[in-house]
């Protein structure tokens, strides 16, 4: 039983330290973050496609 109690206390402690979604974003900042994330992903994929070539297996 002590191990189970320790695990629950650890989860509670971590849960208290992590901010909630609504503490980080409101509606406007969420859309800005999502747009920047999508744009950044597209730019990263484009840049990586210039340096990485997939060769067919013979």
C-alpha cells in the first residue's frame, strides 16, 4: 500500500505544478499559437526536404 500512496502523491504534486490549458491560452492566443505551429511545421518540412532524400530499396 505505501507504494500506491506514494504514486498518488507524486501524480498530485506533478498535476499541481503543470498549468492548466486555460491558464496558458485564451481563444485568440490559441489561434495564434496554432497558426504559428502549422507555419513552422511547413517551413521545417520544406527545409528538411532540401537536405533529406529517400532512396528506394533495391
